[in-house]
C-alpha cells in the first residue's frame, strides 16, 4: 500500500505536492489542538462542576461548622463560669430557699442560658441535672429523667466533654414533653456534660431545628440532593423524588466503600458514577470532630449535555476552520505557483518553435528573476541564431566574391578589349562585334549580384547569344522584338530567355538550317507579365508536346540539365507562386512557342 | 593596344578633332592637362598611380571651368557606384568594356556638340606637327605601302611601323598629307580597286570583296554603296 502511495506521490505535480505538504503540516497541529480541546471539554465541565459543587459544599459545610462552633463556644463559656455553676448547685440543693430567691434565681441567674436561646432559631437551651427531686425551673433547668426519652439519654454518662451533636433528637419524642414550648420534628441538639459539683452532674442541651443548622438538606433542588450522615450512620435530608439512594448500605454500594463510618478523607471528596444511565456526581465532606458527613449528590445531565454540545460545537468549528484552511491553502499555493504554470506554458510554446515568445512579468520575485534570465537567454539565442545566419550569408557572399575574383572578370574584359581592338583597327568588324557579344555574355554571367535582372538586360544577353550563334551556325537567326519600352524595365529572373532560344536552335531550327527569325514579345496584362518567344522551326507532334509538358511540370528534382525549361518553370514558381511558370505550345512543322508568365511586380497599373 | 584601338575609333568616328594625345596613367594625364588645354578626356577607371575618379576630381578642383575637358569614362567596372561616381565627377558618358563602337561614336559626337555649343573653336585644319621634308617623304612611303598591301587587313600601326613613326604622329601627319583619316584613305583605295575589278573581271562578288581586303560581303556592299552611291552589282551592270 505504501508502494502505491509512493508512486502516486511521485506522479503528482509540484503544485499538488506543495499543497499537500502545507495542508498536512498546517492541518496536523490544528487537528491535534482540536482533539485536545474536544477531549478536554468533558473534563473541564466535570472539573468546573466539581469545583462549583465543592465550593458550594464547603460553604454549606463551613456555615454549619460555624454555627456549631458558635454554640459550642457559647456553651463552654457559660459553663466555665464558676459563679454560675456555684449558684446553680446552691439553689438546687438548698430546699429552704424562699420563693423570692428562687424567682430571682430563675430570672437572673438562669437567664444566662437565655443568651444561647436568644440566638435565632434556637428552640431550647436547657440544663438537665441528675438530682432527684430537684425543683425544675422552666424553661432552663430540668431534671435529668425528663430527658429519658431523648436520643442521647442512654449515652449520657459517656458523652465526651467536648459535647456531641445528635440529630433528629425529637424523633419519637412526645411533642409536649417539655412544656412551655412546642417542639417540632427534625431537630438537632448539642449536648455537653456538665459537672456542677462532684455530686451533681448534668447534661446541657441546645436544640435547634436541623433546617437551621443545615438548611441545604431540606432544600429541594433539581437533580440534586444534599444529605447529612450523622455519627450513627443515619441519613438525613434524602429527597425521595430523586431516587438516588435510600440508605447507607446503598450509598456504600454505589461508591464502593465498605463502610462509610470508617472511611477517612481529608477535605472534599468527589465521586463520579452513573446511576440509571445518568451521570451522577457525589461530593462529600466529613466533620472529623463529630463524625458527621455532609454529602451532596447531583445529576450532571445538564452539564454533561452542555459538555457534549460544547465538544460537538468545537468539532464543527474545528471542521469549519479546517475546511477554510484547506481551501485557502489551496488557493494561495495555486496563486503563488501560478507563475510556474505560466512559465512552463511559455517554455512549451518556445519548444513548439516560437523564438519570439517571451515570459510576461511574473508576480513571484524568484520566478520572475528566473523568467527574466530565461527571456534574456531566448534573446541571446535569437540573436545568436540571427548572427549565425548573417555569418553564414556573409561567408557565402565572401566565397562567391572569392570565386569571382578567381575568374577575375577585369582581366577577362581587358583581354577581350585588347583582342577586340586588334580586330577593330584592322577593320575586322565582324570579329570585333563577336568579341563584343562575348564580352557581354561574360559580364552577364559573372555578375552574380542579384538573381533578377531587367528585361532589357536579359534581352541584351539573348541578343549577344544569338549573335555568337550566328557566327557558329551556317544560317542566320534574326531576333524580332515586339516590346514596349516601359516593359523593358520589368524585373525578371536571370537566364530565362537564352535557354529557350538554345532549345529552339537545338530542337527546332538545326535540322532546317535556314535563315529564320525568332519573335520575342512581352507585355503586361493586369498584374502579370507575359513573355513569349516563338520560333518557326520544326515544331512538335502531340505526343512529343505532351512529353515535354510533363517534363516541364515534373515535381522531382532532375539531376541532369540545370538550365532547361523545367528549371525555369520551377524557379518562376518558387519565386512568384504556383500560378506562374512556363507554358509551351507547338504545331508540328510550323512553330513552337514558349510562354513565360510572371508577376509584373511594381510595373502593374 | 586599347589606347591605339580607341585612337582608331576616334578617327573612324569622323569627329572633327585637332589632336589626340595619349597618356599611360593618371599622373601623366595631369602633366599633360597642366601643359595644354584639351576639349575631351577619355579615361579608364582602374589605372596605376592615379585612377579615373581621382583624375576627374583633380580636374574639378584644379582647372578653371573653361579649361576643363569633357570626360568620357571607359571601364570594365559595371558596378553602379563607379558609374555614379564618374558621372558626378563630371563625366558625360560611361562606356563599358569591351567598347561598343556605336556607343563611343555617340559619346564622341555628344562631346563635339557640347564643345561647339560652348563656343569652342571649331578645329579648322590641322595644327601641330608640320610636314617637314622627311615627314613628307615618309607619308609618300606610307601611301605607296598602302597601295601595295590594301588587300590584307592592314592597320595604321603596321604602316606607321613601316615608316618608323609612332602612330600618333603618323595619324596627324597622314591627315595633313592626304586630307583624310588613314581608315578613310584605305577604304577609298580599296573601293577604287574593287571598282576596277568589277569592271574588268568576272570575279564573283565574294572574291572581289576579299581580294580588296574586306572580310565580309555585306560590309563590302554597304561601304561600296556609301562611297559610290550604288551596289557593286549595279556598278558592274553599269559598265
């Protein structure tokens, strides 16, 4: 699989590779980040909820402890006052006290205890003395046996001197046991053993509603319940509607704790469990001094849902950001690398044969620099090519000129001149004229300057040729010209008339060997110029004429015979176009006419 | 050789001239020009020491308008630059080698016309070399020689050689002595002889023309007619 991937990678364009790399490298950390965020999300809400509930719990706990401490402190301060205890013992033991004293005692002395009961919500502040037949001073002083039904009565002898808290003390107790005031349900009392004298011991009790001490457990909260576990393991404040748990055993089972009473913890402890497929968080704090637990259990559905939503939200946002990132990376890389595709397109065009293609100004600095260098290189190549061509041309030129020099035209002309003079002075004018014609032919052939001459010059050449031919041949050929003067300036290719005449002599006239005339006609027709040479020679039959016509228009290059009708035809076609060329007409035993059609060039009207 | 040929051509053109001087190169020409006033200069372009162009420029810069000769250029160069150069330097004609006798004729007559219009003296009579006694003797010798050798293609160089004289001098002296060009004189002799042959013999025309030194029948006929006013055949028929 990796091999396949590797191959695929190698085949990708640079653009794709860069895009892929950038995307991978930029996406990767973002993905990590988002994964981290997503995973953190539930953790965070859990922690936040924990913290909140923990703080709440601690607040409630501290409030409770504060209240408890206040009462304990007050209690302790009252009973550390020895005057008070002395007075109490005196009044209780002295049966002979007058009513007035007793009243005073009740009103003044015992009212010390009022300070406690005057605290808001304190139901009772009473001292139980274990002294039989003692007179009771309501509402503060009572005989111990009155408290026989109390929760703490059984343990009254073993109470810790610090005091203890008993919850739900009025459970099962008659409401009107303590006359003078109504006692409701759900009370908590703080009891402290008191030693009035060595012989007289008692228990001081402060009663308050449990709701006053810990309001939270009676509050109805949605999806949460605060409970109290007292030192005996009894649970208070269970909200039955919640259905979280109903007793200690169940709680212990849920939290997987063997025994709550023995369970030690410092500060706040938190559990996260699932109850009825709902997330439940339990926060517990223990009051070490009294072995009481304050526990809050709350269903975290909402927070959980919030957490999930947050996670999903993060996921979506992450996905969106990722998408935007990928798309913009794609766009940016494309734009940056656009220059590459421009570059490579231009290079391709050059490869297809356009040396004039130049790369336009590119946006990216480095590539533009490269492009400029490339353009410069193309410029150089073009220049070099042109220079090369020029050099080639000039070399050829030079070679031709050297060739010319070899022939040394001037030497030739001068020699001819001298020989001609030798004839001239002796009146040998025929010889002199022949030499003149010869000189003209030489001049025509040796001047390789241009490939075009004027018609006039071409005719001079033809005339010279015929003149010399006439010396050679037994018969005389006259040249009859039917040409307007203006046409004589027409530019024609070199060597088009003489070869035709040569042909005429070779094929048409030699066999007849009688004095004859060659007719030359030239005229302009529209944009074209037509030159016709007619000889009154043997002519050709149809077969021969056909053969000759085929030969003229044959396509392939013939090696033999450089200057022939075919050659003239080809040259004219190459120079002027397919429309132009050489045509031949003939009538057997009558005439042969060769017609040349070329463009009139500047001469046409 | 070429200079001689041109000399003959000038003679044969029948342009009225007084004297023909020849120089070997541009420098010599300058010397001659400084010594005498000439009406016409024929010059080549490629010459040692001083070429035709330089010579023409020298003339333009160093001679007064009135003293300048007309210039005819004769050259092997057909390149346009040379023609243009010479014409700009004051040439009235530019002739290519080998020289066409018709062309040089035209140029010479053109020069004559221009000179006449300029108001130059019409060369009346021949000035220059005098017919001394010795010269006279030589001329007679020449005439005799011609009379004996007319049937061959002789030229002035041969005859002047015969009488030990350079042809330039011979040319002008002959003209003084006989009153006409060597060529013309020779022609006349030949036609005379031809007339006699036509009258007295039955020789064919070809033979006649060849025996009087003409190379070619058509030419003979043409010249005969120029001289006598009738064709040889007609002349024969007359008598």
